[in-house]
């Protein structure tokens, strides 16, 4: 198992390393958004799905249990993959769900392998989004779906907020039109783009509902331990807390969208 205190230098890599320590990931809209994504991607029994940036495997296991599909989950973090495998075994879906470490820009799969490729809050953290979509398209079957839930600027915020998100998370959010244009430029057909505003209290309730109490407290306990052990983690925490004064206005601008197209 890789050393969870060894943190990368890029903001996005660092953010995901912290998530791996905590054993948590998040996406806007919770399971309700996952169900919308699954419906638009025509996920169902007998289908083979690639979950990009699977994290600790919550979505992959959920899809297998609720929709009866097979799922291959990939993540750059070996720690996350180990957590995902443990979850699949605990939830009794290890026969339907497989996980491995892999890079979305260089997938270890044959062409036309999957009926659908999905991801939740993944592409915003990847610099070369067109190249990534091209690679995802390669491994998708003809008439298969590529669908992602991604954060978006529903209304463009002040530059200070954009820079803060980039510095802390390493993320580059696009506008809904910007995300849709990526799908069209990738040569995908029947592109669907649905945009949603984020209601912070509803989002928090959704996240708490999905987590077990011991899982949530365990995650924060591990993160606090990392704060004591890692100077890099403390620097990141200070930067996160040095938020712009108008950070709480973020939700006037911030939302998410579900973007789906067919190969």
C-alpha cells in the first residue's frame, strides 16, 4: 500500500491525496444526480460500465446493486482502489464490480469495451479534457454513452474566486455551454446538457445521508492525524482557510451539470 502521507505537488493531486487519506470523495447532487446520470446513459442489467475516478467505490457499488450492471472502476490512487475493493466485498457485489489503478488519458482497455463510461466530478481536475474524452470514446461501444456529472459556473464569478478554486483544488470549472461544447467537439451524438444550481443545505443533507456515522468520523480523524504529521497538509489547510471574503457568495455562481452523449 502506498504511503498516504506522501503528497504530490500539484493542487489537484494534493487534494485527491487528502481525499484518499480520508477515504471520501464527493460530487454535487448526491445519489439523485447519480440516478439521473444512470438513466441518461441507459445503464441497466447486463451492461458493462466504466466508472472513471471511482474513489472509494460508492457509486460503482450502488450501480451494481440498484441497476444490476457490471462495473469497472478506475482511479489514479492505489489507496482509493483498495478502499473500493473493501467496499465491494462488504456490500456483497465483488462479483459484479472490479477496480484497478489507471489513468483516464491512457486506459488499459481494448476499443469498444464498455456500454457506458461515466464519471462524477473528475474532468474538472484534468488539464487535457479533449484528449481524455477521445480516450474514453475509444473504449466505448458503438451507440454507447459517455456521461459525466461536473461542477460548472452557472454564472461567471469574480476572478478572485476562480483563482481560489484553482489554487486550493486544482480544478478548472467550465460553463454549461463550455462542457457541452467539449462533448460536441469530441464527435459525440445526441448530446444532452442539464444544469443545476447547488443548494448547500440540501447538498450537506445528501452527503450525510449517504455516509455512515463511523465512516464520517473515521475520515475526519484520519485527516486531523495527517494535519499533525504533514507540513504540506498544514500549508494546504492554511491556504484553504485564507478564502476570499466573498467565498460565501460562491453558490450564487456555482452549480453542476450532467453531460451525456452517444458514440
